[in-house]
C-alpha cells in the first residue's frame, strides 16, 4: 500500500477534530445553563457569578477531557465537580436530581460537539464520531461519580451548627427563586426583615475573619479559588459603610442590593476584584462604579474618549499623559487648584497653566456640565 492511501485511511484524533470545532462552541456554557434550568425547572445560575459551578471553566475541562480521553480532572481532591455535588446538597437538591442535571448537560454538550465538528471538519468518518461519543460518555460517568462523592461527603459532614447554617444561607442567597424561603433563611440568620445584602469576594482563609467582623450573621459559598460571603447591611446604607469593619481584610465588596438581588452584588464584587486589589484591605465596587459602567460597554467608553480627547492624540506621549493626569485630578477635585496641586505634587500655578492648555485644546468644553460628566466617564 502506498503512502497516499495510508494517510487517507488514518483516523484523526478527537483532539484534532475539536481543535477545528472549538470556535463554534463559544455559546455552549450559556446553552448548558439554560437547558438544564428549563428541563429541571430550577433557577438558571448566573455565569458571571460562577456558582454553584464555574460553567465556563467546566466546559473547558469537558472539551479537554473529550479531546484527550483524560478524566483525571474528576479525580483530583476537592475538584470542581465534587464542589458542585457539595453545593447541590446546600441547595436541598436530591442526589437523583443532581445526577439528572449532569446527564442533561452532557447530552447538550454531545449534540453541540458533534454539530460543531460536522460543520468544521471535512469528510468526518463514522469511526471518528464514535471516538468522540466514547470520550464524552467516559467523561460523563466520571463527572457523575465525582459529583456523587462531593454530595455524599458533604452530607456526611453536615453535623449542624452555625457553619452549616451559614453555607445553606449562602446557597439561598445565590440561587433561591423563592422569595419567601429566602427571607425566612435571612431571618433565621439574624437579619432584619428589611435588610439589604452585600457580597464580599475573598480568599477562603479570610472567611472566618469576615464572619467574626459581622458577628457571625453571614452566608457563604465556596468556589474553586475563593469564597462569596453574604453580609447584612441596614436599609438605606451603602456598602462602604462596612469599610471600618473590614479594615485589614483583603477582599472585594459589591454594592448593597435587596437580598433577592444578591447575585448582582456578587457579580460586581467579582468585577471589583479583577479591577483592583488592595494588598491589606478591602476594595469597594461603590468606589469605582463609573469605571464598572464604562467597562460594561468599552465601545461607549472609547467613543467618549474620541469625542472629547482626540485633540490630545497629536501631542507627544509624555505631554499627553501629563495633561490627562492633570485633567483627571482636576475633575476628581471639582476644579479646586490647591487640592489638584497637592495630589500632583506641583505648584497651583502649574495646575493653572496645564488647565489653560487643556482649554485651548478642548475648545473651552471644560465649562459645559455635560462635557464634564462625559469626561469623568471617559477617564474613570
């Protein structure tokens, strides 16, 4: 047999097939969450909060497992699938329902993978399809075993006490669709009936410190790399009211929301954690809301920069950066020259010179209130 005929009969590995199909699977995490939620009639998890499982990360692990026939990710201690099993118990889900969720998710994944591969790989052979199905089947059973271990281990350790109650309350905050049940859990945790909730994202090692700072009245849920802690704040207060209590604890704090909207606080706390981390203390989303709003639509932020700041583009980089730094400080300090000068470590007359230069470049737009608002957003 010649070399040409040999290559034509070689079976392509699943890894090669998936490499070509991966770009078509970008929406798989969303589709998994939606389908499982609809078929099991359970609340759909927020993908950005990444609890009770980081679905995007899980899909990456699934695709790696399918590509290489490797299920080792399901056997590592405290792996993401065991964590899902433990969290499912906190949500009062039965083991049979948990297994059903896993199998539904993998049926969705199987269909998506086979569709993507068939659309992106020419001359797909039956035996290659069989190889993909076998790898998905093996990974499915490994995940079922891992989630079952996590569920049973959590049930064996559920000996009551405050910690158990805190975990259950955290699960309710993050994924409860029953407002009445959620308020009952909050009352059982010692929260006032009209309390708001604040989410704190922190390293696991800081969970106990946060609990002590809040008098033990918290809910919390573990993720793969950190924890989400739910704390009470009085109605009408903002999250930064907790600054003194959290002093010295490295964490990121979301805004205050009604307890039914706690996942929104958790999502914004996660954004704050990615944006800025203080080495020895908390960072608050409330302190960077303008930046978070702009980052949610980077195109709008870029448009604001082009609208107002394009005259600076022709300047040398060093001069442009100096003027932008001055403008940002001038906006933050409401045009008070002594405060701007102090923040920049320059003389007030230097500030005046730079602002006059900016007025020349920006056509005196610095006197227009709406322009000032848009500049603050552009430079946030």
